């Protein structure tokens, strides 16, 4: 498989060998490039602090009107530790996103 830029796309095993920070950087860059609001909003909904932002209907409630806004929101919620106890879920989400994008 190749990426949008023609380079080799890492396999799930190659991605799993990366640090969570590297996975986060790759997934965020790919989602930003694709203007994929759903990716970022999905992360917000899964973060503990994100529960304060989630509306009962699951919508962004006006917070996610741009990729930049959602990236900043997710980065703020994650801080520097990629979620601590949520790291396994985040790693899985990043790897899934990077291996399933077309």
C-alpha cells in the first residue's frame, strides 16, 4: 500500500513498533491533510475530559467547526502523555486510522 504521496505506507506491525507520540504525529498529520473532522471528534468523545464537551446527541456542539479547532482541542485534552491510562485505546485508534485510510 502507498500513501497519498506515493511513499510506502507502514504495516500495522511497523506502526505498532513506533512510540505513541510518533503514531499520534502521523495520525494527526494524515487527518489534518484530509480535513478529517470525524477522526478528531472521535478522539474527543473517547477522552475523559471530552465528556464535558460531548452533547447528548453526539454532535460537536459547534466546537468542531474546523480541523484546526479540533486538533487544538484534542491536543489540549491529551496534554503531553497521550491520555495516560487511555494510551492503549489511543494507540489502537491511531494504528487503525493509519492502516485503513485510502
